[in-house]
């Protein structure tokens, strides 16, 4: 579903993605871990060209990522993205936020889009909030709206860039629960996160990045119990001792 071959990316003199080769089959959940500045978010954002790469090749469902224009917009419609910040339209209701993409991008009739939006808001547990504005919701609720909005485009793959990092601790689980249910339903997902419990519970694979490189690519049990690299061992010793 997602293929990255020899991907390179610089920010000035900083080499943030080095020789990235990654295949994510359909239905697989891949969690990307690593210290700050390791290139995790850049990797995630390059998959739908929010960050253009310097060289290499990225494909979604066998289609090479276009550089710009209508073809890129069409491909982005197949790739749902959920960010740290919720990026909801403040002047639109929750229901209108979720309906907007299907109507504007997919050309779906408003009535059908409303039915879809309501079903997705039900799925993420906030259908009762449909007539409220984003500012009237908690952070966890707003992030669940953002997930519903991404799902409304019927994406082939979902990208999550640290979706819980801006949330108060008590709101984290309600968002992770929605993501876990998506994983169980077979959604192809690439998740950049610091939530180790989610990685252990929901991931099919854990990618560990350091200094712009993929250092480890393992099943969760192996990664968390017997990491092979000194860099991963050091990272886990700092994360898991508290």
C-alpha cells in the first residue's frame, strides 16, 4: 500500500531522511518510534508530499506520488492524515467539518455526506456533539473529529503524526481506543507516536528511527524485549523505566 525506495530528504545541511526503504502492505499497522529529531514526522509527512523529498520514490497502492497538481490532490484524497493539532474549521460545526471533504473533493451529494459523517461520528463516539463548534469540545473530542474527518474520505491508508502529543493525559486513551479499533478493522496505518502501550497492543511492526535512518524494523514483542541496536536499547531504557 505504501512503498518508499531510497528516499532522501535534507533541510539545508541537515540530512533528515537517509536511504529510507519501507514497504507497508495493505491492512498492516506500522508504528514509528524514535527520539525527537530522528526524522519520524518528516517520514510521515513525505508520504503524501506535505514534505517534498530530494530523491527516491514513494508510491501509494502502486501509484507513484505525483509532484503537484490535480493528480497529487487525487492521491492525497486516498491518504488520510491526522496531525498533532486538530486543524478543524473553527466556524463550522462538527458535522460540517466531517462532511466538507466528501462533498468538495469526492463530489458526494450533501445528504449522503451527512449520513456518512453521522455514522463516522457515531463510530468515534461523539455523534451527540455534531451541532457544536470545535471550541466547545475537549481536545480528545476534537482529535476524534479529526479522525472521523479523515475517514470520511474513505482513504486507503491513514497517517497519524503524534496524534496524542497535544492532549491532556486523561484524553489520550479515548483517541488511542479509536485508533486501536481502526487497526482491528484492517485499516492500513502508519503511526508516529510516543505511546508505547499502543505500539505493543496495536502494531504489526515497529519501525525505530534515529538520525534520519531506519535502525530497526521488528514485530513489537521482539523490539520491546530484545532490541538489536544499542540506539534502540538506550531509547527504551529511558522511556520504559518511568
